[in-house]
């Protein structure tokens, strides 16, 4: 009986797996919040990450919704040329360790009742091409946020990325829902600071119609799925899947899956695009809204995939509701995908920002800065970033912003070396 009891106890002891992760900063400058991702075999249910015996917040994510964790992630600050060695213990029993949720992801069905609005949280929504759920999704799309920046991907054919600026280093969209009250703004909340219109917003990928000089969005699809894949202590992950996208008549339909990842400590978003087949010959357009500044926004480009702007922007065309904010936007596309840059606009410059005599609203153009790109394979990746004058921790002028994006590109071009020993 004693032997049997001991054997029973032995069987319920959780199995442990160990790994060492060596991270080397080959960049000759310090780096903040370097992302580290470890692939899992589906058996891990809890994990502990330590550096020099100090516990590091980590996150376990189920990326394909099969009930098993696929990846472990954490971020680390590094001095120039520093090497760090992390110890990881992975358990096959228990639940993920509890850490403060720095990153936030949300999607909800709108409760349109006049009183006591309670929007029902959901993880995903799928809609056919003839359906527009924009007014039924709250707040008009899926949200991703950390304590530095916030964004939403609109739930319609545009799928444009909108920007929510922060006053403080604090994630607050869970409280404001992208639409803060006057009291919340006075108390230091963030706010919607950008009007995207029919543009890529902060960095959405569309196709390019060279004949019309305009982007082709996701009107011609079989259906679209918008998902909040993960959020927590380390990162927020959103995924948009467009089935049977046919941007051009002579191009056979293709599925395109776009994954947005926002890490803690970052103002930039990593974008990974996966097609169901190689798309050689398909002209793609990645860009940002051309800030509707009557005086003209300042621009910065290396003509190799890095493009940034700085200027005064509105979040809407009602001057009684929205005020101007200074906004900085940027995209960074690897040179292997970049081809050229262009722009489009549907309004004369002298009309931008003037009052429409008929409705008293601001004349707002649909205009964008576009980088034409493409891939001969079934994937591509890029990044976008944003800032605004709300930030108490941000940039004082365009020079500071453009200096930042130049350094950002150099850092992205020199990623940390990560070696995993299991």
C-alpha cells in the first residue's frame, strides 16, 4: 500500500522541460524591450523565465485556437553589445503565471440600447463581402494597445489602422473605448487623434491600381475574419484574414492573412503578411494617411522603404468635436519588398481644412503617402509607428521624430541574435 501510494504521487508530479535562451545585442547602442519568442511543442501550460535568478514577465499564447500554447514571449532591455542568458522552465501542469497586463486587445458587439450600454466582448467576427459590420462592432474594429500607443483595425473593406495617442504611459482604452469623455481627458487619458478616411491609415497593406493611381482595398473577397489572438503582459496580437481576395480582374483569388503584433515597450507594430500562394506580379501598397495639414506636412524618406511624416491632423471633420493634434507617422518596409513611392489625394490643397459652407464641417481629403512594394513569394513583413503631441514622453518637433525613425530603421536592420538551447 505504501509503495502504491508513492507511485501514485510520482505520477501526478508535473513534468518539467528546460531551455536556455542566449540573446546578444550586436547593435552598438542600448536597446529597449527586445522581443524574444520561443516556439512551444503544445505540452507547456505554465512557464518561468529568469535572468540571473530574477523572474521576467512572460506570456504564453495559443495562436491557432486549438487549446494548446504555441509560443512563449518576453521582452528585455539590453546595453550595447550585451549578451544575456535566460533560463526557462516549462511545465506541463498548471496555468500561466500571473503578471500585470501591459498590453490590451479587444473586440466587441455593439449594444445599441440608449441606456446602460454593455458591449459584448468577442474574440473574432467573420462577415461576407456584402456585409458591413462597421456600425455593429465596438469600437468600429479590433483594438490593440500598450502603455505607449493604441491602434484599431477598422471592421470594413478598408481595414485601415487608426491611431489613439496617449498622454501618460498607461493603457486606458479599456476605460475610454477609444472615445474618452471630457473628464477622462482632463484626468490624463488618451484620445483618438487621426482621421484615416479611405486611406491605409497608419500602415495597412492594400493593392495598388497603377491606372487609377489609387489603392485597392478588400471589397472583392469571399469573407473577412477579424480576431483578437492574444494580449497580456508582453504583447497584443491581432489577425485579419481575407478569403479569396481578388484585387485585379486578371489576378486569381488569393487568401491573405495579416498579423499585427504590438509588444510592451514599443511604439511600433510588427506586421506579418501571409498569402495562400506566391503573389509575384501583384503590386501592393503600404502607406500612411497624408496628414491633412493646410500648411503641408513635413516628410522624410530614404527612398528605400522608410517613410515618415509630421504635421497637424484632425480625428474627424466636426470642428465642434475635434481639435487639431500634431501627429508623426512612419512605415519601414524591408528593401527586398520596396519598389517606389507615390501619393494620392482627392482634394486641392487650398481646400484642405476649410469649412464646408453647406454643412459646417471641415473639408477633409482622402489622401495618402504610398510605398509601392511586392513579393515573389507568399509572404512579406514590415513595421509602422506613430506619435503625437499628447505624449508627455514623446518628441518635441519633426527633427526629433525623424531622428527617431532613422535610428528605428537601423535597429530593425540589426536584430538581436537569439540562440535557443533545449
